[in-house]
């Protein structure tokens, strides 16, 4: 069963709650950049996020260079944002 | 002390040895894309690479989505490729 895409209202409500996350230009994903003290701290954060992502069977698109981690969340099965992205964003925010 | 940039000859010799890595268009970095069975395997690989990168104090620029990992290696202090990139690439290749 496909995961339903968030309505515009649901999307806006989620973004209002998730401080630090922004809607990607195309409206189909949310993005956030995290900065840490150094690489070890950045990768420690990624490891915690990876474990939660795997448990949720919902994975981020992410880029890392040294202390910076850029995360993009979207739900391919929904063709855009779904509740899965909001849940994962909330979990990830708990790690900073 | 700045790390010396590889000469063109050294760069070509390194690339000939590092199968799977390609020179980035600007000639200042090497790139390789790795594919795994799934996210857990991809992140396991990243974790091994992260530990070696931290030990070498030389870190990758990398992107991951699900089972795919794209790695870019360059040495900012050298303004391009250095022996550090070749060493890290060799170590990373040992994990696949």
C-alpha cells in the first residue's frame, strides 16, 4: 500500500513544528544542515540517525563533509513528503 | 607545513592503480560510487571508512542514499590531490 503524501496543510503544520527544517524548492522534501564540533561528533550523530532510520525502514539522503551533515528527507513511495519524513526528522532532532 | 599536491605524473600513476576511482572534472579530486545490498551494508562500510578517516585525520566528502555511497577525496591544504587521498582511497577499497 502506498504511503499517502501530506496535504499542503499537513506539510505546513509539520514545518511549523520542525524548527530548522526547510522545504526544498520543489516542495517534495525537507532539508536541514547540521554543524558539529568535528568529524567524530558529526559521524556519531549520523550513526545514531542511521540506526533509527534502519529501524523505521525509512532512510535519509545525506551529505557529510568534516563537521557538516546535510540531510534531505522525502518519501519516494509517496512522491513527496509523508508522515515518515516528519517522524524521522523529529527523531534526528533529538540527537542534537 | 602544507601537504604537497601530486604532480600530474603522480596523479596518473595513482589513478592507474586505484581501479574504480575517477578524476573529477576539475582534476582536483577523485570520486567513486559504491553500491551495496542495502542501507545497513552501506552504512557499515561508511562506519569502517569513517574510523580510518578519523585515524588518518583526513576526511571524505560523501553522499549516501539507501545502498549507494558516493565518495569524493581531495586535500584542501594541498589545493587538490595529495598522497593522503590515495592512501585513504586504498583503505576504503579494502572494505568492499
